[in-house]
C-alpha cells in the first residue's frame, strides 16, 4: 500500500501595511483564512487583512522549509520582483496551471 503524499506550499503574503510575510503550509486556503482571522503568525495579526501574493508547490515539508528559508533571505526588492514575475495563475512562471489551482486538494 502506497502512502499518499500531501503537497506543501511556500507562500508570500502582502500585509495591509505593505510588508511581506513568508511561510509554508499544507493548505493555502486554510492558512490564508487563519492569517486573516488573527490565528496565523503573530507578525500578521496586527497587519490584517493579508492577501496571497505568491506561492509555490513543494514536494515535502523539508523542501518547503528549505524554500521558505531561501525566500526569507531575499531582499524586499527581490521578493517583489519574484511576485511580479509570476504567471497569471498565481504560481511561478514555469508552473503547470493545472497543478497550481487553489481549489484543488
């Protein structure tokens, strides 16, 4: 019996005050709702509402943590460039649109 592998996501939020927040999760929709309900990171609680500005799919939690660390090391200008360079579907430019839809499990 093969175990089901849950996809992980790295994401960047744009906060109401214009700052950026980076994190990772198994469920983007639930995590965004948690941030906007004040149950997310302490950083975002006083900066609501937040909106999802960028996200990537990762194969495992360890890959997501590594990528989150990489994204956190980027300067604000680099993050904004990454955000503005992504494809219209919300993910990275090279992403398969069918794999990047938020309404998929």
